[in-house]
């Protein structure tokens, strides 16, 4: 791993939601702050800032990660997905988003972006999840106002829809 000078800014290049992106950051800057303040990607929320609440979850090279525990410089060369890239188009929600809306699986929505990103990554490799597996995934996320039952119902419905779509591709 290269040693970076703490006092200077470094240009970091990566892919954000399928498009080339870059920011210029000091080594101490967090990925949450760089995404939100330098790129305007404010869909990634900041709750606890120490890895507990899951609000800041993004996908880095296919794996969910706490952006509040990731330095922005660690994004170099990575493929990063955030909530802004989840919907297939501005006019169409992703299956998970649509199911969350149908099941009223959010109220204030503060936790929702992180939950959606974790579930998206999980369903990509576990297309037919059990309730217990979904509970395990959600154990990494704190939701203080919805309750988890509608979130699990939405995730199950989205998983079924994604399996059905996969058959018809
Ligand atoms: Fe990152 Fe809470 S803000 S886990
Ligand atoms: Fe409000 Fe989860 S919807 S914290």
C-alpha cells in the first residue's frame, strides 16, 4: 500500500454508479464526506459515524461497506455503487425500491438508502433468501421508526420479483 503525505491532497479516480468519477482529498477524509460534499451524492446518509447504524452503506467492488469507516483514498480504482445508482432510470424504481414503497417499509427514510444497498448486494448472491437470512442482513442496520417486519416483507417480495425477471431474460 503506498504511503500518502497527510498534508497534501490526492486525486482519487474510481467508478461511481457505472461512470468515471474523481475527487481530490486529503488522506484523512472519509468516503461519506467525499461522496456527499465533493460529489453531491447526498443519498448516502450519515448517522452514527462509527460503523454502527448502517445508514452510510455503499457497495464497493460488489461488497457492502460502511462509507463512514472508509477513507476516500481507499476508493482508488474501485467500483462504487450508491443509492443514486440503484434505480434503472429516473422514471423507474428498482424492484427493491418498489417493494419498499408497496409495503410501507420506510417512514423517515433516513436508514433506507443503507438498507437498500445491503439488500441489493445480498440478493445478488442469495436470490432466494429466508427470513432468518434477511434478519441477519438487517441486523447491521438500525431503523428507529418503521419496524423491521415490513422491510423483510418488502425484501422477500423484491427477491421473488427479481427471480421472476431473471427467468424471463
Ligand atoms: Fe456509518 Fe452509522 S454512519 S454506520
Ligand atoms: Fe426512519 Fe428507518 S425509516 S429510521
